[in-house]
């Protein structure tokens, strides 16, 4: 029963990509928060606390996508998961503040890991949403009379 629910919420390869992107995003945000002083040209209003708060907002988008899928809205949930993956592209914003060579190797690795896993999740989730498009006009089974 539990395995069936997990497969419904996060079918292959959506599930592993969701987990990979979530881990990559958390890794980048933790590195960003803990080594904020070493990220070049960061605005002064960005603090350790605001970095962690931002990650919670990003993670909430992913949780919403999974929740929608679990509530019987698989296509809408997949669209939200695609948006969640797209949020990983925001890490590229570091390069608007400073060149790649001005960041540490670890900073570059965490940025690119988040970006690449986000792109993969975005692509797969968009494909899942497209393939589920027949349910766009249908209410979840539990809401049908």
C-alpha cells in the first residue's frame, strides 16, 4: 500500500529527480548560508537567516506539487513540480554578482548541481504534466459524485 502511494506521488523518474533536486537545493542553500561572507558581492540585506527562509519557501513549492499529486491533481502537481525545478535556475543569479572564477570551487559545484538537477526535474515534470493533460478538465475521483 505504501509503495503504491509513493509510486503514485512520485513515479519514475519524477521521484528520484525530486529527491535529487531537493538535496542539491538544500546543499546549495546551506553552503550559501554558512559561507555567505565568501560569496562575492552579496547584497547586505541577505543574511544567514534569510537564506534559510528562502529555502523553506522554495521547498514549500515542491511540497505543494507533491501534495497536489496526492490529492488527485497529478497534472497540476506536475506543473508545480516543474516550477519548483525552475526555481533552481535562480542560483545562476550568483554569476550576475561575480564571475564564476571569483566563487570558490564548492560554491560553483553547489550552484551548478542545483541548476542541473532543477533543469532535469523541470523537464521531466513538464513531460509528466503534458502526458497527464487529459485530467486537466477532470475533478479528482474523490470529488466526482
